[in-house]
C-alpha cells in the first residue's frame, strides 16, 4: 500500500471567488474555497490541459478539506464590461467576491502524487489564482507537504493564518470552521451536498458531480509567526543556554 | 566583557530626550562607567562600549550595552526607567558576563544575529573631486555592504545561504541586470532610518550643522568562520557611527522555523 500524505495550501488574497452553483450572469461565491477551484489550481500548476480528464481524475480523487481562518467580507460587483477590441458592451453581470479572506486548504492522498503537485506549485506551468483569473494570491500558496498525516491532523494543527492586521483587531476565535469530506467510516448524516466535485474541466463541457461536505470546528491553533525574526531576537537567550548546559 | 539590557520607560520625558538624540544616549551610556573619563579617547583596537536600541513594540524599547566593565545604569533608571520598582535585588537593568559566550564561539557554529549598522561607502561624483562618504540607501546596497566578502572575512563570520528549495526568487537578477543578492541569504534588512540631530551648540549662538546618520538593522543567520575575529567584532563593533548606537552585533540561538506539524 502506498503511503498517504497531505499537501497544505494557504489561500489568501485581496479578492477570491469560489463559485459552486453559478449560472449565467449571476456569478456567486461560496464562503469557502470549493474543491473544483482548488483541484483546478493544482491541475493548472501541474500543467494539465483543460480537456485532459484522465490526468485530472487522480487529482479529483484526493480528499479535500478547508479551514476558514479569516472569513473576509462578501462584496458584489455590478459588472458593466465592454469588449476590449470592439468596444461592444458585454452582458451585464453580477459578480460576488470574498474580500480579505484567508483559508487553509488541505488535500489528502497518495504521497507520490502530492510530491509531484508540491513541486508543480513551486514552479507552476499556469500560475495559481483564487477561483477567478482576476484574483491572484497575495502570498505563496504552498504551506508544506507532510507524510503520513491525515487531513484532520493538518486542519487541526496548521498555524492560524489570519493576516497581521486581522490578528491585531480581532481576538483569536475559540474555534475555526472546517469544511471537509467525510472519512470512509464516518456516516454522512448531517452533511451538506455541494456540486463541486470536478469531473471534467473541458472548456466546452464542464462537469461537476455532487460531493458531501461536513461542517465541523477545530480549536484555533496558535498563529504562525509573521515569518520575520524581527522583534524576537534575544541576546540573553544565548547566555541562558550556556548556563543551562552547565547546570 | 558584559552584556546589559535596560528597558526604557517611554512615558517619561527623560526617555524622550534620550531616544530623540543619539548624542544624549551615548553620553548617558558612557556615564555608566566610572573608569571612563569624558576626556578618554578609546584605543583603536581595544574593546569598547557599544550600545543599540531595539524597539519591539511601540512602548517596548530595549537598550543593549556591551562593555568591558560592569555598567552602573542607575542614572538611566532614574531618568528613563522605573526607579520606584527598582530594589537591591533588581536594580532596574540586567547585566551578565559575556565571556562564557565569547569563549564558546567555534568555527562552524550557527547563530541568529541582529546588527544595527551605518553602511557607507565613498563616492567621487566627478573626476578630480575628493571621495566623499555616502550612505547606502537601498536594501540591495545595504545587504551588499554586509555581504561583501572582504568584510565578512574580517568580521569572522559568513551570512548563511538559504537552502535552494526555500528561495522564492532566483538569485542575481534585477530588471536592470544589476547584480543582486536576491533571496539567496538568510538576511533581512529592516528599519532604515535617518537620524538627524545636533551634535553641539557652537559658541556664539551659531548652531553647527546637524549630524545625519543612516542606520539599518540587519537580521539573519551567520556561520562562524574565524572565532577570534568574531570575538573582536562582538566587542569592538562593526562599521562607523559606533558612538551613535551602531555596530553592536548580538547573537541568539538559532531557532528552527516553526512549521505546521500535522
């Protein structure tokens, strides 16, 4: 049996938009990233072409979960675009976005497959975007790949990713909302159904299957340091270490 | 050698006077040593008093001092500390012998470091003009100043390189095709600030020109290449403006970056 692992992503950007049931000119967004959106991001990074359903299938089979670290605000854009070349007005549409949201998305599956996807994220064939081409991520998407960890472990222990200004203004919530797929042994009694299981990204004929999603909560893990060692430098720590060694 | 730390009470007027003028802070630090007279001029290669201000939060300003003698910062506590809290057990600052750390340095050791320095070079703007001292103003040049191989060799350390898989930028590229350290080193440049202050009031009511010192705070990781040279660096400082809070290099244990540990 091949080993399983998880790949952890941080989805943060000024705007994100994750549609699961959008039709025609009203383009809505879910309040958390959809599986089709994130699998699409990974597939794009790996260079899988739109119609290549056989290469997409193993990615779509990954187990998916997402944690809402910073919910963001939903904004509506009344879209009155004109054609770039002819100037003809395009259909009026309403587009919904999540502004200033941060999510942790985790995919669980075969470790070898995830290794390939992890490498692809670092040197993507097509650049990643957050649900819509006009929504680039503001920070590197990659948060790491872990062997022999489960989806639940990753969602429980990945540091709280809320941005610095958000952490300054808000206290850490008691719990963070997690939307994930059920395990094989778990019953899906209280699950929601969402049509975001990608079957084909073919431009001419996109297809999505239904997927069950359970909503749970995890206690808020400690936030990650802001990456820089700024402000944490303590020259006395070196002296303390020496004394501890001697004791 | 001793390492001391003093937390400045930023609510006090005395603290504001000291924090607003490196000249005043230098005088206050130097007054902590009864053996140093104001008329003394330090030997060029003797250990000297070095100090640095670290600001972590708005009201968390720490003064670090490295000195050959044990300092008495009582006057600083009285002007810019918490004198009523200070007692015989807790004088209001901490001082520890620095020798255990200095003796322990060995080639190949890795340390996290912090340095506030005054990176400068000399330029001649046109032919025949004398060379003029000029501050490095952009992070690329400031990094280049510290990363200079000759300088690192002289200082006794080498700034660590990042592992290739943690670099986010290819090295050595700018859109002007200038050499550029890129994301190659474990080095960050923070807090470029330009200190402008009056050194003294000239006689006859005329004010001398302000002193302008550009300071930069470097943080990163280093590897010891020459323990003796690094010992000298730690006790004598790096670069110019050492009287104005520049040049003090401090080391801290390397902490592993915190990863999510699912």
